[in-house]
C-alpha cells in the first residue's frame, strides 16, 4: 500500500515552523508529488521547503499573508500553475494575539486575530474549494483548536476565531460532500509550537507547568498533530467529513484551559 499522500499535490499554510513544518515533511514522507509551503515568514518557510527538497521531495515556498485575498488567490494559482492541481490543503496558519480579558481586548487585537485566522482561513477555503470543484474533488483540513470546543479565558478573539473555523469546517463539509470534497479540522491541545513559546515563554519552568496541567502530564509534539492532519487528508479517511478531530490527550474532557496552553 502506498503512502497516505501518494502522488498528491499538497498545500500547507503556516508552514514556517511547528505543526505546519511537521506536516509538510510528513506529507513528503507519505509520498506527496509536491509540497507547497506558505507562510508570512519568508525565511523560515524557505527553510521548510529546503528540508523537503533535502529529503528528496519537491518543495515550493511561498511568502503569503492569508489575510490578503489577492495573496491567497495567487498562492493557489501558483500551486496549480506549477503542478497542475491541488489535491490536499492543510490550512494551518494562525496567530494567538495578546492575552486580555474580553473587556480589555482592544479593537486592534480583535481585528488582527479575527482577520488573520477566521477571515484568512475562509479566504484559503474559498479559493481551494473553487479549484477542487474545477478538478473534481479534493480534501481540506483546517487547524481549529481545543479552543473551538471550550472556553479560553483571556483569549476572546482567539476563541471566537477558532469557534468560527469549526463552523466553517462543518458548513463547507455539508455544502460540498456531493462534489467529492471533504472538509475536516484538527483540534490540537497543548503543543510545543512557536505560538505556545510566545504565549508561555520558553522557560523550562513554564513548559513544565503546562505539562503538569495536562491529563497525560506532557505537551504534544507537533508531529503528533501533523499525523492527524495528514491522515484526514488521505483517502484512508474517505468517509470522514465535517469532523473536528480532537488531538489533546483528553484535555477537553476535563474543562477549560489557560491562555498559555494554546497550540
């Protein structure tokens, strides 16, 4: 049996580090014909593409701000122009914003987080869906969050955006199920990502405190999240559609989490 992504053209946003980078490399290892990686951080996403190429794959890096409709359209147009189609899209790009309770959240922070994550994810989905309709099918996976399912005190914009991504995922899944397009999302729990390090700080004490707060007493490796996303994109998940796959080692079974624990 071939790999999970055998022969497929794949697009990964938020691929400069963390879950996105891990997914890009895993898509290659699972047989992808080409992996297009996009991020607003040009230098780091170039590194990701080079890692794919160094492993023997075809990697193309694009500098993209997903909050910009023109940039998103150009991203998919370039992908299809280079490789002829788009089989799988992993919409992973996101930001946390500044921690503050709801009454203290600024309009600037609200607009930044909602514009990047919720509007940005919708812009990606809109363009990807149009391409997949034209070619006869495909698979989309969004990065939602445990914050799509439970409250995240001190992160109102982030929580609203992630709940919105969950709704977009389910809506599109129903709209396009007869068009051979599946749309799902992963809901990561506490994951060792750049976002977590920015929120909690990189100190061993902070990370240890977060790990102790988890049911399994540890933080997820980005690869564990990437494995779920790659599987959902694959034909082996052919009857999975409109699902929010929680990858949190049981954390949401116990209630809410602090702002430090975002993936």
